[in-house]
C-alpha cells in the first residue's frame, strides 16, 4: 500500500491545503494529513479545532485520514509505515526552507522521499496567515476556505489580538 503523509500546522486549513490533499489522494492509496502539535509557533486554533476543521473539509474522501503528531516527522513516518512526505510549494521563496527540511528528513530516515506539489495557480497567494488576517479585519473568506468553515474561522479570528495572527 502506498501511504503518504501531508504534515503541517493547518492553522487553519485553506483551500490551498485542500487542493494538495485532493491531488495527493489520487496519487496514493492512503494520505495521512498530520497536524503538528508541538510547533514553536503559537497557534490560533487548538489541535482539536484544526483536526475538526480538516475533518469537516475532507469528509468526502475514503483514503484520507486526519491525525496529529508530535516530535520528529520521521518518527511519525516510521510509526505509520509511510515513506513519502507531501509538501505544497507556492513560490520559490517556499523552496529553500522546504528543501532544507526534506534533506534533514532524508538524513534522519534515508527511506523517506519528499514529493513537492506546486500550488494550483489560483491558490499561490494563499496561506493560513492570509486567511486569519482577512477574517480578523472582516474581509470575505469566500474562495479561500470551504464555505462551511467560514463562520467557525470568522468567529475565532474576530476575537484574536493582532500579535496572535
Ligand atoms: O505548515 P508548516 O508549519 O509549514 O509545517 C511544518 C512541519 C509541521 C511540516 C514541520 O515543522 C515539521 O515536520 N515538524 C516536525 C519536526 C521535524 O521533524 N522537523 C524536521 C527536522 S528539522
């Protein structure tokens, strides 16, 4: 069985993330979307909230699982039997950091391969931070996140202070 892991903060998930999940689900038998619990960033949404948002957004797929992980990604890969990591790349500016992580993961676990999927052009500008900033100042999230997540994200982001974006 070909299993891939798509790791990230997903704080919150965006249509860009969901596009990567959709395309990965067609390439692998199983895709595990793994939400990092011990990020050095201080997240806006709790891990449970981020998992619930993802579960709501990807409920139509029978080969996509959502879960959380802590510690090193390679340890999570070993546990799940996955050897492929999916990463979305929006621009050249993403590449340097992602390349460094891919090489680090390879050094720690030589069986791992990182697969970079380019962002679909309509989502190249999109990030979780952009979503939170638009929501924070009352802009429309239509087209940026699934419609059924908009009220939940708006509700949380309207209450956050500027330095928590
Ligand atoms: O959505 P993000 O914040 O860009 O995701 C980053 C993530 C979760 C993929 C990355 O921070 C990660 O894999 N963290 C786990 C710790 C680890 O294994 N780091 C790689 C070696 S430096």
